[in-house]
DNA sequence: ATATAAATCTAAACTTATTTAGAAATTGTT
DNA sequence: AACAATTTCTAAATAAGTTTAGATTTATAT
């Protein structure tokens, strides 16, 4: 292993002091423990010279703090999550914390295994999670009580929790209204099923309420439920079928970026030209490349940077006020914006 | 902190055995240490019943292994990296390792700080990195000698190292040849500068060699160097200028997905319609949404999954054969493919 | 029954830091 | 100079595992 790592004890020996003292100084507690300025300087100088870096495991073992926070997302390759991840990391780095990003692959068991590994064993100090779980049952475990957890994107209705989400209801309401203003009456919405996920149910609610608000009656045939396991094929089958029967569609509105991409693929496959057909295409979630995609996409943009920053800071807050504040849950709901691309 | 965590000692006391024995059994070394089957069963049953999970810090402190591998990328929000990250994680998870993904923001100091924090302190067992460093100097440090490091995407020419990269030269050669076959003579390439990065220099080389191979002389005015700090503006300025002067362009070829996106933005801004102008648009790197972007993009697709899997396994191999194998470096170069989208 | 070998188990050391309780050195007071 | 009060520092305990060296117990051979 190349060269031996410098230990506290090595510095202590060099300076003929105790490792206790060295530890105190290096942790910035020299003044608090009444170590003379001169000694402090000596220690810091020697530590620098010997390139001392503390062993994080020994430190974490003793203190119970790792300065590590984990971010669990369903799929890190989804730009929605990878962008949030970037901002979470940046914010945490500025506060002396490191981020572990893990992708659960929308797999509940894997999510629970990771939480168990990281959180229950206190490998991490806090957890930020876009959960794929549909019930809060798992999070009620005794071991997770009082563990700092921040939900992002999605929260679980059946437990009290701290969360940072976009205003899915409002965003969905607004984009639907925009379509209505453009003259659309028959707006076909595509949702993922099973969708106990809070963000999606609220988007559906926003869609329906917008219709109601403008006296358009909701029709079952205008909400396609796409099976998560088989998005591409399911969109192809159900969309093709719907396009052929039922009332003519004025707009297609996908409730997340996954379905949007699947739709675009299907448009290509079946040779459906939305522009020619006079059909608007809209989607919740915004991806920068949407700017160049044909057909034009009207989209709801979530404040990714803000979600990241708020989630990071909320996690740090929970860590600092461990237990003190356990009774009050912070629920942060951030506004979305519509990108219309006419 | 809710309920007290179960310790080895707790199990030992319950069963009236030593914690040594419990540790051995739990680590699957019961047979090796000659613990009777009956006792082993007893221990495992009790451990399950008491929901024992080992303290990773204590374990790592004693063994020097954390079963953690870090993946450092320049920008996790870049789909190229986030996709690789997904596959690396999946592969490692299947082998009992966990992945820490960190984004260095193309910032050399941050990269070095993270490496120092993770690798030099042995917080991680291995490192997979798309380095933003331009020289291998930092990696020659005594402390990093023999530390398992796998470079991905980019390697440093001035040091011997283990790496997994796409065949950037070949891919660039092929896409340039494809453009030439389509009748292009004046192919404008846009590169990032400063580009000591191996992947980019090889793409430039592939581009130039393709021209040479087809007896087309390379012109300086057909290779724009875009400043990394200011991609968008720089592309706008230099591309606009080039479009107005010099010989007419037959194709625009961006050397990575960042510049491709910047170009698309500029096309929009200045109202340049590549199709109308009869200009092909090509880019190294492929993003799934490219399928729907106008103008059509001819692109070089890198084998993201394969890169991820190979990198993960190479890292694990290095960890296993710590030091044994230090003299032979594995250099894995994977083939790319062209996606032509006519 | 006794010595030897094999099987099974354990006490204590060890990993590297932090923290507690208290010792030693210095300063101040009379 | 004697005693108290500060200031400065340290030995030892501690975190929770793994590993080493060796102790017991059981089985086998004579």
C-alpha cells in the first residue's frame, strides 16, 4: 500500500505531545480545551507537513457521524434525477458533507436493502430519497424513527414526513388550462400505472380539475394507463388504438418524461405527425433537448436546482436538530413553470 | 435514536458463546474456523431474529475494506455519465459492492479533494474516474500508488493506467467517412479547448485521418476550438462568423454532446436551418432524444452499458489482486457504432 | 486409562480516532 | 513560601467489529 498513512499518533510522537491534544487541535477545539496558541500552531504545521488526513472510519465509529448523505433515486440516468443530484451534491459539498448517489432501478426491494444498509446501520447521517415505495409501512420501522429522511419528488400519503416536491397539481392544472386556451377539448393524458406515486396522482388531479374548471367533462377514454414494466409497447398499443377510435384528439399530454419519450418513439414508428394532424403535444417534466424536438413540446418545468438545494438543506437541518424537532415536519412545495414553445 | 442497535456482543451473550465465534459465523467463515454446524445454525438464527447488521465503520476500520467504490465524473447531469453510472452501479451491486457517485463539476481541485478524501484515506476500496485532470502528475502521488483506479472515457497519456474507453479514434474516423461518402468536402468540426483530454484529441485525429484517407486537405478554418468555460457564447460567435466567411460548409460535426446542444441552440437563435441549407449535422455521443431532434443528427454511439460493466469488473479485479498485478495495466477499448438517421 | 490428535471455541490484541476524568504545570494571592 | 486557582496537557476508556494465539473439549489410538 505504498507509503504508510500518517496517524494522529505519529504527529504526537514527533512533537512529544499526546494524541489527545493533536486530535483536539485538528478538530478545531484547541481553544475550547485550552490548548496554547503556540502548541496549536505547532500541531497544525506538523500535520500539514506530514499530510495527515483522519481515518474516516475510526472517526465515524467513535462519533457516530459519517458526514455522508445518501441520495436514492429510481433511475440516475433520468435527467430529472441526475440534475437534481448535481445540485444536491454541490450544496452539500459547500457544507462539508459528501453525497452518495444510488440508483434503485425502481425496485422496491433494492431500495429497502440500500436503506437498511445505509441508514439503519448509520453509515450515512441522512437520506434524501425519491422513493419507489408505495406505502409508508417500511418507513415506520423503529430503526428509521428519528432518522433524518427527506423525500423528494414523491412523498407517501400514509406517513408524516419531510419532503421537497414541485407543485405537481398546479403545474398540471396550468398546462392543461393552456391547452384548453389553445382550443383543445379532447386532451388525451397518458399516465403510468400503478401510480400510487404522489406526484402522478396530483398531476392527474390537476388535469381533471382544469377540465372541470372549463366545463369540459372528463372521459375515461382520455386517460390511458401505461404499465410501467412495458412502457414502450403499452404506449404503442394503447395510443394507436385510441387514435383510431373515440373522439378526435386535440392534444396528447404525457404525465412524465418517460412516457413523453415513449410517445415520441411511437409517433416515429407509426408515422404519426402531430403537427400535420393538428395535435398539440405536452408533457410534465422538461428536458433541455425538448427545445429541439419535433413535434414542439409544451412542458412543465420543475425547479431542479431549487429542489436540490432545498432538499440538501432540509437534510442538514434534520441532522443538526436530531430528534429535537421531530414533531414538526417540513413540507416544501415549489412552483413549476410552463414552457410553451409555440 | 429509537431502539438500540444489536451488536455482535448481544448475540454472543444470548447464546453464551464468544463474540469471536459469532463474528466468524456471520462472515461465513464458520467452517474454515471449525465451528460446528449446530452452533452456526444457532448463531445465524439468533442474528436474524435480533435483526443484526454489522457496523460498517468498525468493520472497515479493522479490515481496511469498505466495499465501497467511488465513481467520479465531471458532470452527473450529462446523460453520457449518468447512463454509465447506472450500469456501473448495477454491476457492482451484483457483486456486493456499493457505489458512491460524485460529480466534480469539471473542477480539477474538487476532483483532487474528493480523491484525497476517498482514496487516500481508504474510505473507498477502488475508484472509477472520468478525470478532468490534464496531467497524470497528481496520480503519481505515493499514496495513490497501488490504489485501484480505473479511468473511463478519458485516460492520461503521461501515466500508465488501467482504463476503459470507447474507440474514439475509430468512431470519429467512421462518422467523418460517412459524411464524406454523402458527398461532404467541407466538414466543420467543433472541438472543446483546452482539450488535452484523450478522448477529444483522438476524435480530432480520427476526423483528420478520414479527410486524409479521402484526399481532402484539412483546413484550419474547419476546426473551431470552443472554450469550455463559455460554450454557448463561443459557439454562437465562432459558428456565426464561420458560416459567413470561408468556403461553404457541407456538414457540421460536433465532437461531443455538449457542443451539439450548444449548436442546436445557436441554430435556433440565429435561425439557421441545416436541412434547408443542405448541411449535415453530426455529433460524437448519442443521446436517446437525438432520435426526435430536428435537424437530423448523425451520431457516434458509445457502448455505455459495456463501459459501465467493464469498468466495474476491472475495478473489482484490481481490488482483488491488490498489488499482485500492479505491473500489467489493462487497457480496454470498446467499439462505437454510427447512428445515421437519414 | 493415558497419551495424542482433532475439533471446537475464546480471551485479548488490534484497527484509529474522540472524549472523559484527572494530572501536571503555571500563575496568582497573601 | 504555601495554597488555591488556572491553564495546559495526558492516560485510559471507548466506539464495534476482526483476527491471532492459544485454551478446552472431544475423539482416537495404544
